[in-house]
C-alpha cells in the first residue's frame, strides 16, 4: 500500500511535466466509501469527472444511479445490458447488429452489481483503485519506460470504439493489473472536453509506486526521456537541402 500519495502525485507531475493533476479513481463496492467526495448537482459522465479532477481538483462521488453516461453505466456494472446498447453501437459504429454485439462483448466491463459507485479526485486525497494521467505522446512514453525499466516487458494496449475513460481506461487497468493507454473516444472529446493531443494513461495503484521508483532511478542515471534533448551538431542541414 502506498503511504505517501501526495508525494507520489507531486513527483509524477514533476517528472512528466504534467499540466494537470494525476487523477485517482476509486471503484467503490460500498456506498460508505462515496462519502469521501461530493455528489454533483447534475449527472456527469466519468470522463467529465476525470477532466474536472485533472484540471480543477474536483473530488466527486458518483453513486451508480447518478452516472450520466449510458455506456459507462454498463461498463462499470451499474446496470445490465439491454438492446438499447446494441442499437447505440449500430447507430454510431457499424451497420451490422452482430458486429455491434461483439463490440460490446469485447469491452472490459465490471460484473453487474459489484460496485456501488465511483469516486474521482486529484491523486493524494484518497486511496484509488486506478491512477489516470492525462498525457501527450511524450509523457506516455515516459510512463511506458517507467513500467518496463524493471520488467523488460513489452506492453500491449487495448482500445475500441467509445468507452475510452470507463472501459478501456479505468476498467482495463483495474482488471489486468497493468497500465493501459487509451485514445479518448468521441464521448470523452465531446463531453469530457479531452483535446486532440490528450491521451489517457491508466495505472493500477499496485504498479504506481514501482513505476515512480523506476522513473527516479532513470532520472539519476540520465536515462529519463523528458524532455527530449535534440542533437546540436553544427552546421545542421536544412530540409530543402535534403530534397534537392
């Protein structure tokens, strides 16, 4: 168990040069755990809650009946699947009903009724299940290297249509025990206001402390990739010289 989550947050912010807070997401089997956050006055999506925590430090609690995203309700196990899910995927992502069913089936999702709700906030204010970093490609590279530094393992990332923050972000990392890099979906961009340069890198809590120690060791050894320092041999060759 991590003993100093605020320091973990500060160090990741420093090493990655993040513009936003690392976010903690706690999947809560008990309603009592939701007392650590405020229930918003209106229903919000999970991607909105994550973006609010990352940019504004929001600490929000979402009981299952308060989840504003229809698809996230299914991915987080807040309701059971219906034909409306199939219709939604046919309308947005395919013309084939069977393909739509496979899209839903293949998404990482929690069993119905396992969780009473979800808690989000800047990392350090409660113990999370999963850390969410809103990153660009270089910051994602740093996190990948921080994970593989002590394992030598290649990481494979799972992605699909929609459900980027809920399914391919939080649930994928929670269930696999490994980091995942998710490309924000249409909903995350439309409702969560995630920008075209922003990616979601999710890390299970159990992996975070080791990744931070690895990143610090890389920094001490001159191996940390952020920022990338270019070559300074002079004179450099202009691009049009190469084309001539």
